[in-house]
């Protein structure tokens, strides 16, 4: 779940969230429709009707975006990839996949079904608009707008650059043809970045020709696409490098155990500084009582270090987030990011096996990446 989101519904076990930026775009679209688009095209409706139809159109537009994301999600689930949530935000929607598709075929179908849903919805609204014309002008207006915007949404998403659906379609085709996931990801991201730069250039050009609002908006979309292309590339590369590796392989086993009676003063000067260690399992009578990290020490002012013991400031075992030795490294990393921690104790059957720090994963990635293995 993205930060600053609230859950509004659950559909088929998938939670539907709204991100705070969604409110901005919802208000903007409703306002544009009610104050500009409908009055310009249908001058005789009156203020109340403009706002009612504007609001209804806006709600149905977001329902259409949601349908697009649900289509991705249901195909993903049918192919065994769990989806936890869908978040609607300023640039549309995003379905949070727990795992990446394992075959090009799955990725192809999963990516394509979203834009197809939008185009089919667009065709449906188009038919509705034809049927309603001459019968109900408001319904005809609403559905012709939704027909256009859904078809546009479908086509826009088919642009063959990451992170758009078309980028995934492209990647799956390259992946199928070359058998090399890493290189295919690279290419789909490069095309994604090229598309992003085109958007930024088009935006700047529009600004110079006097269309400030449109130009800024298009440049803003380009900036977002550029960011998303490079970050999704980074993320996928890391994910590929970590795939199949377990916590056990990279955790550090040489954690120095300390006694709960030790003063912070001595801990820092005799253990922490000389060894460059950042965290210590606190052990008493052969049992792990808790964990002491740099973070715990920073919460105590320095003049109290000599009189404060490790046992007083450690995070006790009960409150400790932990991880098993056979968990996937990728999951472990997600866990650490999600919980905002830099290390996790690796435990099995109440025994401390070692510590997994972010640094362990980073150096694993770096070495693997440099050796190209
Ligand atoms: Zn999509």
C-alpha cells in the first residue's frame, strides 16, 4: 500500500485504496467537466445539471480505471500471482503485485488485459452514447466522454515503454524471443525513458506556444514516467538478482552477544567503536532477551551512558520483528523497507541464528552484479 492512502473497499479479496493525490485529480476532472467541457458543448443545461453530470462522469471514469486494474489483478491471480491491493492515485491506478510473472506468456496476457478492458469499456460507452442520443442528452454526453477517455486510456497504456502496460508487453515479447529477462527489462526501460523525454519535450513545446496548463501537465506526466521507468528498472534488476536466494546465505553469523548488565558507555567504547558493529543480541543464561541497536543508544543522552545498562534500553524479544533463515531475500528486503528497519534478527525455533542487515543485501547485490553471475 502506498503511503498516505486509505482503503475504501474490498473486491474479491483485493483491497481498493485511494491515495491522497487522487482527490486532487478527482476534483480537477469534475471541475473541468462541470465548468468547462459540458457548458461549452451543451450550453442550455443549467448549473446544477452540469455539476451532477460532471460528478457522475468523474466517478464512472475512476470506476473505469479501477476496472482496468482489476482486470490485471484477476489475470495475475488466476496465474498464481497474489495481488494484495489496488491504489488509485493522480496518474491512474496501480495494482501491487507480490511476485513478478515467471514466464513471458503470463506477463504478456497480464499486461495486455488492462488496456483491452479499457478499449472494450470505451466501445461499450460508445454504443451507449449512440443509443441514448435523441433520448437522453445527459446520458449521451456522459457516455461519449467516457468512450473517448477509455479508448485513450487503453491506447496510452499500450505505449511500449516501462512502466506502462505496453512496456510489459514489449518486455514479454523480447523475453520470449531472447530468453534473457535482464536484457529485455533493460530495453523496455530504455524505450520507457525515451517516451518520457518525448512527453517532456512536447510539454515544453506547448508551454512555449502558450498552452501553459496543458504543457505543464504533459511535462509532469513525462517526468513521472521517467522516474517510474528508471525506478522500476532498478527494482526489477534487484529482484532478478535476489531471486531464489535465501536469508541464510547472506546473514551475518558473527554477531557479538552482550550481557544485559553491560553499561552503554562500555558497550560503545569496547564493542561498538572498535568493531564497527551496529547491533548486538542481548543474551542472558544462554537465552536471547532482546536486541540492542545504534537506534536504541541514540535515544539516551551521552551523560547517562555510564549509568544506563543494555538491558534497560534494548528492544525486548517480544517486541522484535524477526525473520526466518529460509525466507526469500527479496521478501526480507521488502519487509525491512515496509517496517522502516535496517536489520532483522534471523531466528528459528527461538534460536538466534544471525542478523540480516540491509548492508548484507546491498553488498550481495553489488558483488553479484559486478561479477555478472
Ligand atoms: Zn494497466
